C-alpha cells in the first residue's frame, strides 16, 4: 500500500512538473498572456507542489508586468520602429509587419522599414515579398544591400538568383 501511495505522489509531481514546464516554455517564447493563463491553470490543479507554486506565482507577476508594458502608446515613427524591432527579437513576425506598415506610413523614405519587413517576410517563408521589400530598402539606401549579403536571416535565399541580383552579388 505505501508503494502505491508513493507512485501516486510521483505521478502527481510529474504531471505538475510537465504543466509548469509547458507554461515556462510559453513564457520563454514571449507569449506572456498565454503563459500567464497556463500558470494560473497550473495553480488551480497543482496546489500541493509548494516550490513550483511559489515559482508560478512569481512568473504570473512577471507576465502581468510584461503585459502592462506592452500597452505602450505608439504615436511617432520611432515608436513603431523600436517596438517592431522588439517584436522581431521575440519572433512575432505578424505583429512586426503590422507595426512596420504603420511606421512606413509615418516615414516612407526610411530604408530600415522595408529592410526589417523583408527580414520578417523571409522568416515566415514569403520569399517574394521578402525580395520585393528588400529591393525597396536598397533603393532607399544601398547600405542595406551590404547588410543583406551577411544577414543570417536571409540564409535561406542567399543562393536565389533574384537575391543575388538585388544585392548585386550576381
């Protein structure tokens, strides 16, 4: 009987650890809303694991703070640009493209906007849009052609003939 009770405890701990781990993986991806939701669900089901419960409460607080910070009012070109860079680092490419579209409306002569858009398009596998926006960036500033030649994010299209022509590698 004691062995069965011990196995139940072990199973409960493993389930708690798995649920906690899933929440932390989501947190590390930068999806704070979902991580907070998973952590709160964890707390409802796994109250007996004191150490994990304490950590979960800390992460819930961190998620709440990060979510509050993400409600930054964006008004000027630089606001949209900087926030897009932040989202690019979080690999939130759809959000990056939305932010950069707005930034482009506010600063249409800035080559860094289509350059970052091309990075986002490349990461989501839209190579035609990637090349089109990269071409726009290079038209606005030739320097982006040099950057693109060495940008690891473009590695998947380095051998593409259009990429080589656009960046003057051909």
